[in-house]
C-alpha cells in the first residue's frame, strides 16, 4: 500500500518525530510505500495538506499526535483542536482510511478517536501494529486481532489494549524517513532511544501508560550504529528519548561502552534524562567518555515527605550525590522540579528550594502545577477521592489540560515560589522572559540562539546564553 505519514506536531523549536523515523523504516521493510508530510517544518501547514492530497493518491493516511498540550499550568496550551483540524483537512481530499497514533493519542485514544473523527487509532508502539493494520486493510480482512488498535464500527468503539513492539527490529534503523538534517539545523539536537517503558511508581507520569511498565532494552551496538548513521548526516548533538537513561544502569553503561567502541565518544555530544538513583561515579564516568555533555535529573522535590507522596524512589542524599558526581566530572547538570502536587505546602517548597541551592546544579527547571493524565495513579486517586479534589484545575475526564495545584499553597503559588528563589538565575520558570523562560514552546530567545548556531539540550543552551560574555557563536561551544 501507499501510505502518507503526517507529523502534526507544531511545537517550535522543532523536535524531530523519532517515532515516524522508526515506523517509516518498519513500513518499508513490510513492503509498503511511504511518504512523509511534516507539518512542523511547513510554512503553510493547512494549505500543505490540501496541495499534496490533491496531487497524489494514497491508500491510507496516518497522523501522529505527539503532545496533547505543552504540560505547563502557566500557559495551558492544548493541541487537540489542531489534531481535529488536521484530520478534517485530510478528509477533504482523502476518502480512504485515516489512522491516528502517537504518545498524545495513546493517553486518551477512544476520546480522541471520537473527537477527531478518525477511522482507526493505534495505542502504544506503531512499528508492528501499523503494518499489520495496513496488511489487513489491503486484503479486506478483519482488523479485530491487531494489537493496540482502536476502531469505530458504526457508533461502537472497540479497543485492543496497547501495542508493544520488539525493539530488536529497530536494529537496522537508518533514520531516513524524517529530514533529520533540517531538524538539527532548526532544532539544535536529534533524539535517539535505548529502551522503552518505565518501572517507576511516580503517581503523575504518563510514560508507563503510553509505553508500559516493563522495560524493553535495545541492543547497545545498534544504538551506536544509529548514532553513526546520523553523524554521517552531519548531526553531532543528541538527546535520549528514554524515560530514564539509567534504568537499568547496567544497560546504560553497555550503551556507553558501545558508543566508545564505535569511535564516537570524541565526535558526538549528547544529553540524557536520568533518575537521581541509581546513579554513581562509575556510570557518570562511562557517560562522559561516551560523549555525554549534560544530564537532566527529574528530582521533582527536595522534601522527603513530598518525594514519597509523588511515588519517587530517591531521597535528598541521592540528589546531592548526583550533583556532586556531575560537578566533579565536568558534566553539566539540570534538576527538574515538579511543585504543587498533593500535600505540597509553603514549608515543603522552602525545603526544596534550599536543597537546590545547596546542591548547586547548573540549572533548575521549575514546573508548578501537576498535569493530571488519564490512566495515572494520580488520576485514579482523584477519582476515588483519596486526594482532595479541591486542588483540581479543569475536568480530569476531559480532553483539555487539567492540573492539580495544592490548595495549601494559597491564592498566589507562583509568587510564593519566586520569593523563595529570590532572583537566583539558575532557576528557570515556565513564564517570564529571555533566558529564564523554561517553556521551550515558541521561546524566541531559544529559537534565535539555535538559528545562530547553538546546539544541545535547550536548558543547556539557555545556560550558556546566560553565562556568555560573547555573541552567539562563542557561547555555542560546549
């Protein structure tokens, strides 16, 4: 079959749709013909759909929906209306099957299928599920056995759970479906995966809902081979797309060893999401030798009580130790905070800010207000009444962004946080201007820096901008 893949993500700076790269390769290996329409790189996003579909005929159109919203309470930007508009634009010119998938879709598949009017949706991994669906459609066979499929049958909706692909099949990923060169030029970094799934018990996290709790590992050598392919395209700055790179730590170390063995450690720079525990000097050194330039630790809080309420497995000691190890090794370090969750008080905020200042990471990202995603423990606790619903901001069963903000923080929680931070320039807030704005979406300063040649993780680009005494080109050096 001839299939059109559509990237609906509009967030700028643009993030390369790694899932479409992997799925495109899987479709081609299955004998299908693939074309990509990337609306994130288009200057005329609505007109682009019509022009292409008027000029070419496709047997099916599949749209990916990466983010339901920007996850920031301060902005509350939702993208579900954009997805519905994209599906409607496809319908004007295309009479065949319309399929939707992606991380954002997988969070509320049946609601989004109904809202957008798409025919089919895929929950979870698409590398095996999408080719299986297309094969059945091509042969006019029943689709009821396709893993991860949601579909309409008249007024009825059916669901086959979540699809889980074998990551061994990504071994030959050439990363040739997506225009990664343009994404690198306009977005400053390219993602790669070493695993999928997360065993964590964080009450708010959507990753286990989308990718599962069981960790599925990619063989380390193909990961290094994929990076080598991208380096041959002129791309030398990367970011992991794993939930946590160091879970499990032995696999993370094996990936680092494979990168070094491939001769890439001195030729590439990459950044990782990681948990504060388990993380030790041995792993930090392995990451450094493999070219790791910075680590973003999701620490969430500096209050022991709050960490337990959020379901985290690390404590204050682990936070301090992670900062010390990175400082000793010369790896830039970022701590991400998630404030305002159940039980948060002014006192727990004070504990957190004080610990951050004592740990002295290079940057601290502050998110205030916890996004409530369907299927998470937080959503279930709120539905059961075990968490005070007075903190809810929005309808937790709807399509649009809903957040929890602890009622104990009073009427002006942002002001409370800013007062505790006290003008410390290491803290990034999701509002404000210039180099202190942690909301990357449509961040003018960040986009201008990337256009001038800055590369790397966005928090590290902002860090270098703030500490540079020279114009952009100099501050872009790692």
